């Protein structure tokens, strides 16, 4: 029975992931399969989610298209958001013409306008109070904002007596001259305008002598918010002021504004690709680390075996130096593989087989040459093997220097792109004023 080609492709991808992990990650042989299956299962889950989400979008689009074919559904801006224009294309007798349709904002009833204005004037009173407890207990400067977030109105203020309260909200000289315990009343006329809607509202203020600002905790703000929520349960919307009792009120998390389910699908697909790319980058980094550690490993084997130690004793000594931190700090893939090689030899695995498996775990060919030299030392003697390792050490250091030079040249080449971008931006900044003056 022939296998489905898609299954062969999936099995090939699974094997490819396993080879990448085995060659580039510091994992024992027993854990490579587990990590491989976990990674592939995560990729399958993301792909299944993307497919299901795309299917849901397709079905929803078909249902909407089957409901009223040809109809165009537009949404007006809510009150206060202003008018907008929508580009349309009109076709007749094979001719197309562009047309901008002006769509006015949604009109609301007078009762709804009164409700919005009532909420607005209540919120404005809280904002105007500023650091004062309320407008009935004013001893500090007021705030006179030109507008309030969430409302479309432009605001103007007319104090009754500028010697008590100035046009900018600051307390006048008569208020600052009040003695402790004295108070004065004054009024402020506020006019709000939005298109053809204009209303006025009068606030009565009770001014008191300036005292040191009393520090109020956030519990008072919380109680006020709960009271506003309870009083407005009959309304569909709950409007909270931006400033309340001298504290700033804002949402903890406004959420990420997804424009549609299609964007979710795109994010899922990008995440699948990103996980694969991140794995490849981790493998590449691990392989570069193994290449950089190779000259040191060859040097240590040549030094210890040249001093008369056997291969097994040299391996144990190198691993002891690595574990104790005398060679370097942190975990290194190549040296962790040497520790695994020592454990396999201690478990009774043959030297030839253990060295072959150890060398095959690296993509860098230098480790295979080193494994061959170490295998030959058992038959040809250590002296000849040490001589060969010394030559390999010299070649490894030359290759390391050459790789460093090549990476330096690549880094300089990559830096050319931002330099070109900066040069283009500088030329635009210089030439734009000159061109603008020329055409004027």
C-alpha cells in the first residue's frame, strides 16, 4: 500500500527536526526524540488552529454573502465622531466612475443629548475640581480644560468674579486673602459647543482659605467609582471621569485592537514560521560554538597525551577541568558531549563505536578528523597520534582566524545598508527645502 505523499513530507520534516536537534542542541540521545515530538506537536497545533480559523472566516464570509448579495453595509460614526466620506465605484454600461459618499454622523434624540450633557457636566465638575475635594470645598487652583476625552464638546469658561477665580482657573487675590474659617461663594458659567449644539451650565463654587492639601487615599476614589457604577446601572454605558478625587483613572489594559480574524490567522502562521526559524538559529549558534571550542579540545588532547597520559585518562582529566570551571564558565555543547563520551565508555561501549557516535553529533568536519586520529592511536601508538593532533591543532587555529576574518567582513557588509539609508535620509533632508523653494 502506497503512503500518502503528504505523510511522507510530514515524516521527512519530523526527521529533519530530529537531525537539527541532535546536531545542534546539547541533548542526550534519549531526550532528542521527546523534544522532537514536542516541537512537531506544537507546530501541528498551530497549523490546525490556523486552518480552523481560516475555515471559520471562509464560512462566515459565504454566509454573509448569501444573506443579501450585492448589498453594502456601512456604519455611521457615533455622535461626536464627526462625518466621514466613503469612496465608491459606480458602474454602468461598462464605464466606471469614482464617487465619494458623504455620510453624516448618527443623529440622536434630544433626550439622549440631554443625558450625554448631564453626564458631561458631572464629569467636568470632577475635572474642574482638580486637587480639591469638590467644587463645594475649593482652596486650590481649579482646572479649566478646553475639552474632555470621550466628549466632542469645546469648552469655554466665564467666571463671575475674576478677583475670586481667574479665567485660567487660578484663585484670585480675594480668595487668597481669606482668613482661616472664612468662605466665599461664586459662580462660573460654562459654555459647551459642538457643531449646532450649544449649551450653558452654571457651577456654584464655595471658596475657602488655602490649607495644606490633605492627602486622600485611593480608597475614597474606589468608593466613588463603585457609587457611580451603582447609580448608572439603568444606563447602557458607564462613563467614568479621567480625573476623580485628584487621581487619574484609566483602563489597566486597553487590549490589542485586532482588525479582524484574518489578522489572527496571519499571526498564527507567522508564529509557526518563527518557531522553526528560532530553532534553526539556535542550532546555528550551537554549531558555531562547537567550531570555536574545537582548537581548545585538540590542544588539550595533544598536551595531555603528549605528557604520557592515555586517551581515557586524558578524557577524564579534560572533563574534570571542565566540571570544576577551570577551563571556562557556563555550559558548552562540545565539552558536554565529551562528558557524554566518558559516560558511554564507562558503560562498556567500545572506543571505536563511542568515538564514531561522538563525531557524528557535530556538523563540523574537524571533530571527525579528531575522532579518526584518536582511534588510530590505539593501533599506531600515541606518539604518532600526538604528532597528527599537533598538526590538526595548527590547522584548526588557522581556520578559526580565517572564520573570524570572514565574519568581520560580513559584518562590515551588513553595516552598509543602514549607512545607505542614513545617506538617503540626509540627502532628502537637504534637498527637500531647496526643491520646495525652487518650485515656489
